C-alpha cells in the first residue's frame, strides 16, 4: 500500500489557525507517513485503513478541542476527502 501525494493544485488543505504549513513540509510529512505505512505490510489494506481512520478521528478531535480548527473546517475536510476518493474511483 502506497499513498500517492495529491497534486499541489488539487490539494485542499484544512484551514488551521496559526498554521505555518508550507508545501515542502507537507511533502516531507507525506514521505514520512508513506515510509511508515510501508512497514505495515503484514496487515491487509482494509485493516490499515481502519486503523488510520481511528487515528484520524482522534487527531481531528484533539485539533478541535485545542481550537486548531473549527467544526466547519472538519466537515469541509471530510467532505472534500470523500469527494476526492469517490471522484477518483468513479473516473
């Protein structure tokens, strides 16, 4: 399982308060996550996806609780994720 970084022009980032994320940092983070995911080959892709979903749920909840984003930001983020995944697979 390999996560391909989205094209820069197609990337829709969540609006974070006091955000200092730049494109280079995002690319480095994606590379680190890809490297880690590559170590999970003993697990089926569905299990990795479910574990990542659980982790994302906790992360987004913590970001909301720490006032790093709003409920609206999270709703837009999840909606955009769904559209990107389904649109790509429908093509």
